[in-house]
RNA sequence: GGGCGUUUAGCUCAGUUGGUAGAGCGUCUCCCUUACAAGGAGAGGGUCGCGAGUUCGAGUCUCCCAACGCCCACCA
C-alpha cells in the first residue's frame, strides 16, 4: 500500500507504484460508474471501439486521453458522466488474424467450415477482448467497465438486425449485380472507402483489333491485356473523326476470335491513349456503365481469387493462372501473333485493399447496398444547421463534400466473421425474405454474406445505450451522447455513418460535437506502422515515464487546429519532469503542513504575496474552464504548467518559506499553500489523474472539502468540484504590486551574475523609492532579503550622493543601489546600463513614431493612445535616470 | 483535376476579436541554497517562406507565388 507518512515520500516521483494503486482505489470504489437515475445533467461519450484483437497504440493513447480529460472534467463539474467502453469485432481484420493462425497450422477456413471457424474466432476474440481495454486502464481511462460493449454482442447484433430490416422495408437496402471493389486475398467485396489508391509504375499496351471481313484494324490502349477475353465492344467518342467511319462495324478480339462491335460513347476521352477503348463490363466500373448503356452482356474472365477463369472464353493454357502471370503470358501471345504494336511505360493509380494491401480487382458481382442519397440529406442538414459541430471547423467542409457526393454503400462481405445478413432464401422456390427472426430453418436458408463492420459501429452511440429499447434507463439518460472524439482518418468510415444512422433511427444527432484531433506520427513526421518499425509502444512509455507524463506530454502537443503530432521517446521527459515537479512541490507543502489547522483561509489576513497567487490561480481557473469548453485542450496543459511551475513553485513557494518563519503569518500561509496546491491539483486532475489523486489523498483537507468529494466512505479528487472563477479572490492591485518584487529580485540577481558575486556574499542595498512605491518596498522587504540574498535594506533620499563603487537597478520609478566596493568593474556596469538604455530607446522610438503619426492619433482607440503616452513617459523617466547614472560612472 | 493543411529562435512547435514575438529541448555562465540536479539562477538567440495589398499599425486579414504534406476524384 502507498505510504501516508510524509517523511517517507521518495524525492523522485514513483509513477508506477502510484498509478497501479490509485487506479485500483477508483475501481474498488466504483467511482467511474454512472448513475442513469441521477438528477445531474448528463455528459456522455462512447469510445471509438478499438479492434477486439488489437493492441494499444499511440493513436489510442491520444484518443483515450482526450476523452478521459473531457470525462473527468465534466464529472468534476457536476455532470452525471458516462464513458462507455467497448470493442469492435472488426470483420476483415479479425478474420485475417485467425486465418493466419490457421495457415500456420496448415489449414484454411474452408477446411474447418463456417461453424467451426466461427467458434475458433469467437474463442480468439474472447481471449483478447479484455486485453486492449485493460491496457486502457494503464492510461487511467475512467470508463464504466460495467457497461462494456462489443459490436458483435447480443444487443448490438439485435440493433443491427433491426436497422437492416427497417432500411430494407423502406427500400433503402437493395441487392444487385454491380461492379464492386473486390479483394482477391480476402475473397470479399469491400467498400469504396476501404479502397486506397497508390500510384504504380506499369505498362500501357497498344493492341490491334482487326476489322471483320475487311482489311484494317482499330488500335486500343490498355493496361490490363489479360481482360481481353472479357471484351464485349470497342468504344470510341461519337464525335471523333478518326473513327467515325468505323462505328457500327465489327472487330475480332485477338487470341479469342470472338466478334465484337465498335460503339460510340461519350465516356471515351479522344485525347487519351489511341482514343479507342476496349469495353470489359465484368472487370471495370466504367466499362460496366458503358456496357449497361449499350445493352452488352458482361463476360467474366477473372474469378474471386484473382485467377483466370476456367471458361470457354479463356484459352485453356491460361485457366487458373494468376492475373499477373496471365498478363505476362497474354502479352507474349499478343506479341507472337503480331497483335501487340507498342508497349509504353505508364504510371497509374491502383486500388489496394485497406486491410491487406492486395490490389483490388473490380468485379461484377451480386452484393447488398445501402442507398445513401436519401439518408444523407438529413445528415447534411444536421451539420449545416449546427446540430452537430466539428472541431476544428474545417472538417465540416470535408464531411459535407463527401456527403454531398455520396455513393451507395456496399455493405455485404463474403466473410464469415460478422453479422450475417438477415435475409432468407426459400430452399425450393428461391424466394427471398428479410426478417429479424429466423424463419423455419428447414425451409429457409440464411444469406451467407455478412455485413461490413462499419455497419454495426455506425449504430454504436445508440446500440450501446440499449436501443432499440428506447425506454431503457441509459438511453433515456445518456442518449444522445455529448462529444465524439476521434481522428480525421475515420470521418467517412465511422462518423458520417453514425450521424446518418443516428438521425434515421433516433431522429436525433448521436452527438453534438465531433472533436477531431491529429494523428500521431514519428519524429520525422512519418505515419507509425509496424512494417516501418517506427512505432512507439504507449505501454513502454508508461513503464518508463509514467502514465501522467504520457498524458501530459501528449495533451500539451495538441493544438487547436488539430495538427498531427510528432513524437519521440525523449519528448515524454517533458511530462515526467513536470510530474516530478508537482511531486516535490507537494512534498514541500505537505512537510510544512504538519501542524496546519483544519480551516479555510482567513481572507482578512492575506499578505500581498498571498493575494497575488490567489488572484493568479483565480484567473487560471477561469481560463482553463473556458479552454476546455472550447476544446483548446492543449492550451490548458501549457497554462497549468506555467502557473504551477513558474508562479506557484518558482515564486510563491519561495515567498512562503519566508512567511512560514513569521509566526504571525505561518498559519494562514499554510492555508494558502494548501489551498493553491489543492486547486492546482484539481485543475490538473483531468490531464494527470494519478499523481493528483495521490497527493490530494495526503493533504489534510477541511471537512467541507472531504464532504464535497465523497462517494461512500471515501473522498477523491476525481469527484471533487472543479475550480471555478471566484469574485472574492480578485486582487488586481496586489497582483500588480507584486511585479515590484519580481523586478527587484531579478535585477539584484542580474547584478550578482554580471559581477560574479558568490552566493555566500550578501548584499546591503539602498533604496531610493518614490512615494508610491516605498510602502510596497517595505512590505516586501523580507522576500527580497531572502530571495536575492540581501542583509540590510536602507531607504535614502534621492539627494544623498550615491556611493561611487556601486551597481544600480532601476526598478519602475525607484532606484536600488548596491554598493560593491572592489567587487565592481565600472566599465562592465556602464555596459550593463547602456544595454538597458538601448532597449528602452528602441522601444521609445517605435512608440513615438506612432504618437507622431496624426493618423494613428485620429484612428487608434483612445485607451491605446493613452497607454502609449504613459509608456513613453515611463521610458523617458527611466532612460533619464539611467543616463545620469552612466554619466556619473564615466 | 478539385480541396485542405503546413512554412515563426539551432531543433520541435505555440501564438482567435490586427497593437512592438513565446514555450520545451539544445547553447553559454554560475550554483548540490534544508521540495525537486528529472533541480535553481542568469544570459544569448527570430527581417514570423517570397511578393504585393488593406490598415495609423499585419506573424495575425486579402491576393499571388514557392516548397513540403494530406484528402477526394480519376484516364482506358
């Protein structure tokens, strides 16, 4: 167990020990569990379900961290907060993994048969199911594990059937023969978005098709000569004079002997290739359209495995040959028979299967589709009218552009792992029905195809909430969800489909905000991938630097524009160092709270420094709340880092050391130290949950605080109210006056450094202060003494001559003189002062240029003019005093 | 072909109502001062990609160009 003894806390923060114990503490007390019966306003997020067989990668780490930040922030801000975890059955991806395992054993899925194979895959999925979500625990994810879902579980499957049947009944799902992207390796159709195009070097072959019954030929350019056996026509442009004579005539397909017509179609580009195209409707999407227009029957010559079909159209020596081998052979044959006229190098885009990288074979086959146009209308409207907002906004354009040109979605997959399509064929009559319930299995046989994985993930925001049961507590309380957090790479795959389906089936947008973040890349900006070997394992980073360090670093790298994030191992030192800083500052505070009472700060007894830090904290709290609401999450990391390190640690804690020595100030200083630490930890908690909880548990809290953060018998920072702006903690005047402390101390430190004065030699200083500034100097004397190593402070009148061998710091309207006797080199001091003057002169010059510009005086806002004048006066004043100093020295 | 993003200190990047440029890392000096060397103190470092325009004033708004990156469409 974690020690509660302050003296035993290690000087270096031990992330590993802390994180494990703290997460257990939250889980054991069920602090992530949402209450659907709560009266609090709801805040809900559904996780983008990672693949069930997946392993946690940096992309998840970022995505989960951002969700957790939002969830923790809202939970602390008084919302009933639900974060639904779960996994995706990931049709092709999972099936591929299992098939690979089988292949290692020398068997294929066909050897097992569908039923056995599914059993095998279920076993595999169940075995890995909890792995990735368990890894998310190491990220500190505060999701509600009691509500964990799986896209292939009973409830989700039920939702899938419901949706399928309803869409079918509405005529929005249809089955038909169309050209689809076919992956010969997966032996399945895939959708357009699952096809990625890459530019490849290839060849363009010009082939001569002799005219029938007369001399002459038409020359056709193709990149795919092996499909020649599937040719059903040659097409030319109707206005192409080169070929107008030939339209309607017939040619003989080389190597085949079949006769095909020459047809005219607008589709043909006169200027490309030879201006004549061979039409192969079974194996090319454009050709399919042309063929349909001209009533030509397609001829299949390539099968589902990408091999030449053993049919009458294809010469026997090519039967069963792989499409690429066949291509080579065909080229050879064409060349031998003198049909091949020319071979050219050619660059073209080739479609690849997103899952396995295999070159797509456009294939005419019978598939199921969702008619998207009617569904897209509402999905477009919802974004246009602001029911759904994208952050950053530019993704809206991207989404709308895609939606407005949407094409039908091919949802059937010739796989086994997935939701089997709820359509049934009559064994005798062949009649087909679509139904939620399986009719008599003796008579009806279910469709063998399964659905695209994204079909079920498209229902995720409501299928996880109990839909189609719209009376379920979760659906009523937590649907629609609030925010969806994801990367831009799945806007089309997932976000667009959730919006479409959500609107269609719940009449509500499934979420109101889509928060899109950048993608994680390696330090060179390359996408991380296993094959490139440039991945960084988040679990390793957590082991090495700690979860909070990982989270903080990644958060700090998130920009408002959602730029991609480049990371390297060393970058996480940033977060680790900050965690260590928090740890040690906390240790200091805790060590000095040993005899603190249990009360709140006495606001009537605050010192100027107390007021300053409270004022700063207050404005930080205000800013952080605004930033999170506006999804400027990276900014919150920077603001908190700056506040905690550069304000609280560097200045307030040092000042507190002085105040703690003063018995009259000690008690209230302890309270301020504790209060600011407590609030800082709360502000930081969404980003760095573990360390903040760990420290918070060690703070001797007031009774109010403990009650406000209580669940059962325990209080926790993760349940404590998030700090908000407080009117009673605004101390503008004191905050401004503290600048004098900083300027004074910095100036004295500069003098010490410039003249190499050792730390163990203290200064005696003389202050010549203005009337306004003198009382402030008196109030802050003790801070200056300790922090700038000053022994004595005396106040002199400006008329008293300055000691000849002294350095001088001009601070605001006042002058601080440091007599240095033989320690000072007057030339150096002159140089030092000159540098200051130069800076002032430069600033003054540009300001005066403004004032002297009548247009500026006429157009600029009055406050700015006033401010500028004031600043000039200030500069002039300082400048004059430094100049007189210099002349005295020289 | 269409669209989007990026270009700011040696490196990685912040910088939303236009008002004299910031951080982290790195560099140079000094310091183990009883929270922290994963630390403290001080210092140096930028004509904000190029060109023009709007404006009293532009890193910030408009246009052009360049380089790099991404997305969509696609030619057989």
